[in-house]
């Protein structure tokens, strides 16, 4: 029973292995029998890769399967014979003979397959190489020929002068030489196209169309080159006849145009003068210019005649009107005519401007005189009043109250004098509206008078404020006016620029009035302490009020013992209340309690 089961299993293995091997053979047989690539190089290369994969990886395991199948068949037949059983008969088509026949057919299909495939790949690579070479040569030719037909068909010479036409002829000669040099490339393109046709290149349609286009274009380029050469020769002959007129026009138009530009600039120049002498010089120069207009008119007529002759020749030969442009100059006859017309119109307009400015300058002279008369009076008055204020502020003025009274009197005088300054402002405003910015007749400008007025009022107010502060300090600190004047004199001596004392000036001032400032670093420390009192905001300058406040605080008498005892007696009205202390008892109890 066990032997029969093993035999049955071997029969099943044989049938399964035979079916699998035959299926594999039947799958590869059509692929190996197909000897077409559709003229596609990529497909042929992929087919070669697939074939090599078949030989390396697909077929070797199947060879082993075939050997194992034969061994299994022989073993099975031997086992059946020894068991006196009938021989094993596989189902139809699965005999060892059938397997061998199928395997032989597979190997027959393999024969020559790789050689055919390699040959086909070489043929396709040759075709691709020729096609790529064709495309590359066509691309180079098309790049070279791009725009050539348009350039040959161009009639650019119709708008060119003599020297540009000569340059175009030289360029055309160079092009014809280049055209001959490219003949060989066109022939190579045609030869490659014929070879691709002979080798049955699959995509031959676009190749033939492109080759035909290039050959047709080449023939057109030859015809157009001949036509352009003839046209350029004719244009050169015509341009030579115009060259003389161009040159004559340029020689005469350039200096005349320069004269016109200068005249237009002078006539359009703004009339900006500040004195009568300047406007009189302008009027004289304008009269001299008007005397030259007759000769200028004759020159303009000659230039216009040359222009008309050039235009007649251009129209008679049917040339492009661009040839009316002169190659020797950028000047156009229309510009000359326009500028000449502008000069003729500007002359009377300039006459009117100069006469108007003459009248304006006469009025300006009157304003200068009026302003100077008043300013030369107001200026000294302001200076004198300011000197009075400064003199009062510097000391030596008696009582502080008297000085304030004097300053208020000066302030009232200034208020009463203000209408004179207002009158000058009105005159100055009129001068500004007439653009009168300089007045040599006056020693004072309006700005300096304004500054003088503001300085006067500011100085009065500042000095009054300083004096009031000094009175307040005098009354509260108990210092005399002689001390204040002494401090003021010393302060003024070192305050050279009247801006207050800087640190070094403050040190010198304190030493001069006997204040003890130690030397070296200790003195710097003393000065720093003083500055923290007189200049707490670190402005860098010490005003007199701060200086006076400091000196008053430093020199004020402190209460003595006798003054303290007198104070107690006054408070007690000469009597000793019950439980009260006298000064000595009060002091002892105070200090001993501590």
C-alpha cells in the first residue's frame, strides 16, 4: 500500500512538472519566433535585454526541471516494473518524447536569434546616427539661413545715403561668398536623405520634407542674392548724385544753426538784473543784435534753396523720402525754418521784456533809497538802546530797583519806536515782492534789524528778570548790593562771551574772589560738588543767578550761640515760665539725653 501511494505521488509530480515545463516552453516559443522590432531601436535593445535575462535566469532552472522530469519518469517506470505493475503512461502530450520535441523546438527557435537581434540593433543605430546627423546639419543650416530671405528681400537701401549703400554692397559681397561656402553643406544634407531612403528609414516622411524645404530655399537665396546686387548698384549711382548737395547743405546749415541756437537762447534768457547798469547793458546788446538780422535772412534763403533741390532730385527718381535726411549732419531743414521763425517772433517779445524790466528797475531803485534812509536811522537807534541795556546788565548801575526802572523805561521807548520798524517791514515786503535782495545804499538788512529788535526786547526782559531775582535773593539772604555788585564784576570779568561760565572759568572766578579750592584731585572734587549745585542739568554753562545763589549760601552767617540765646529771651518775653529751661539747661538736657 505504501509503495502504491508513493508511486501515485510520483505520477502526480510528473504530470505537474510536465505541465509547468510545457507551459513555460509555449510561453517563450512565440516570443523567440517573433523576429520584428518595428524599426524601433529602444524596442530592439529592450528585446536584447529580455533575451539575455531569459538565457541567464529563465532557462537554467528549466533545464534542471527537464532533467528531473526524465529522472522521475525512469524511476517511476522501474518501480512499477519491479512491482509487476503496468508501465506509467502520461496523458497525451506529456510523454518524455513530447517534452523533448518541445524542448528541441525551443532551442531551434533560439538559434540565430541573438545574432539577428544584434544585427538589427546595429542597423537601427546606423539609421539613428544618419538621422541625427541629418537633423544636426539641417539645424545648422536653418540657423544660418534664418532671416536671410527677409534680409535679401529688404529694400533698406532706399532710405540709405551713399556711404551706407557702399557698406551694404560690401556686406552683400561677403554674403555671396558665404553663400558659396554653404553649398557643400546643402549637398551633404541631400546625400544623407538619399541614404536614409535607401536604408528604408521608418520615419522618412519628415526627412524628405525637410530636405525639400532646404533645397527650395537654397534656390531662392541664389535668385534673391542676384536681384539685391543689381538693386544696390543702381542705388549707389543715384546716391552719388545727391552727395554733393548733402555736403553743401551741411557746411552752411551747421554754423547758421549754431547762430540760431545762440540767438534763441539769448532772446529766451530770463531777464534777471539787480541794478540799472545791468538792464542798460542788456538793452544795448539787444539793439546790436537786431542790426545783424539782414545778413541772417540772406543765409537762410540760400540754405532753403539747397533743401528744395535735394527734394526735387529725390522725387524725380522715385526714391524713399528717407534720403532727404542728410548723412553729413543731423540738422533738418524743417528745424532751421522753425528756429528762424522763433527768432523772428522772439525779437519784439524781447523788446517788450527789456522795457518792462527797465521800468521795474527804476522802481526798485526808489525802494532801495527809501529803505536805506529809514534803516540807517533805525539801526543805530537799536544799537544804542542795546548798549544801554547791556551796560545796566553788567553792573555799576546803583540800586537794583533803579536799574529795573531804567530798563522798563527803555522797553517803553522801544514799544513807542516799533512803528518805524513796521514801516521798514512794509518797504522790505514790497522789495521782496519785486525780487530786490541787495541794497548797497543801506548799512542794515531787514534781517539784522529784526535780530536787533529781538535782541533788544529779549535783553530787556532777561535783565529785568535777573535783577528781580537778585532783589529777591538780596532780601531773603540779607546780602548787600555792594556784595552783589562785587560778584557781578568778577563774574563779568571771566564771562568773556556773555554765555555764562564754563567749568574752568568758574574755577578762576571763585579763586579770584577768595573762595578756597584745593589743588589736584581734591580741587577737582570740590569743583564737581560746586557744579552739581550751580549746574544740576549739566548744561556746561553757569548763569549769574546760580553763581550768586551759591556764593550767598556759602558766605551766609550761621547763627551764633548769643543769637540763639537772644532768640529764646525774645520768645519768653523776659520771663521764665514754670518748668522752662534757660539756654544752658536746655542745651545740657538736649545733649545729655542723647
